[in-house]
C-alpha cells in the first residue's frame, strides 16, 4: 500500500476516481489547505489509482465543544476509501500514516470525529486505540452539482489516541 501526500497533478485522478458530491472539488480545497501549511492531504494508491484519502488538519477541529476538550489536537478529517476497496486495510493504513506524521512532529495525540450513526467506522477507530472525549455538532455546507447550497449539522463524537513515541 503506497501512501503519499497529494500533489497538484493528482487532483485530476482524484476527481475521476473519488468524485466529490459538491460542485467544487473537496480535493482542490484540501490540497489548497496543504499548500497553505494547514494540513497534509494523504492519498492511498492501488494499481496507480487513488483508493482513499485522509486530511490531517494540524490546527485541530474547529467545533467549540472539541476545542474545549482537547484544544488544537490535530484532526484526521475527510477519511474515505473507494466503496469497492473497503475492508482491505486501506482506511487503517491511512490512519496509521497520519499518526506517523503526528509522531514525526512530536505531537502527543491525534483525533478524529465520527458521525454517531456510523457505528462501523466507530468500531474500527476503537480497535485502533481511539477513545471518545467529546460530543459535538459538526456544521458544514456545500454547493451540490445542481447549484443548491446544502447545510449539514451532524451529531458526532470526537475520539483521541495518545501517540507513543515508537508507534503502535
Ligand atoms: C470508514 C472507512 C474509511 C474505513 O476504511 P476501510 O479501508 O474500509 O478500513 P479497513 O479495511 O482498514 O477496516 C475496515 C473495518 O472498518 C469497519 N467499517 C467502517 N465502515 C465501513 C464500511 N462502510 N464498509 C466496510 N467496513 C467498514 C468495519 O468494521 C471493517 O471491519 P472488517 O475489516 O473486519 O470488515 C471506509 O469504510 C469508508 O470510506 N467509509 C465511508 C466513509 C466514512 O464513513 N468515512 C469515515 C468518516 S468518520
């Protein structure tokens, strides 16, 4: 499993193989934040094609409930794997790569938010050592391909993993 930080030339392949629901590409926005030094946009590759992605947001989760609980703990955001490639370890590999980057920056912990209805993803994160620290409402909006602005408010739990210096 090859995992790399997104490059400008990967955006076309990402939009082709892992398209966004929004009119504006999520991939371009994540790459822009990486270029600005706010995040690292990790891509997992299978046979030369992007199979999944995860954005590590170094400034942490913006939700006030989460910031009260964990401050600017870095957040793994935008984690997804192509539907036909799930349950093959790609999501876990992306999470481990994000943890390694955080260890490389000598950060003590990393977190991620999970929708309260996404029990399978929550079970995976628990297996990987993540523990719940705060409940919050994730508010976000996008413009769909028909030009309609869609506002979302998802009930989520923020989970944190303490990072040992040597991995694990
Ligand atoms: C959650 C997700 C990123 C996990 O990636 P993955 O490559 O399937 O993860 P792994 O193969 O490393 O681990 C799979 C495990 O995760 C769990 N899981 C969570 N959501 C799942 C899904 N939609 N399909 C299959 N397994 C899922 C299962 O318990 C599975 O266990 P198994 O391998 O014993 O069957 C991926 O399933 C996905 O993209 N889901 C849709 C988007 C999403 O929910 N993102 C997470 C937002 S917090």
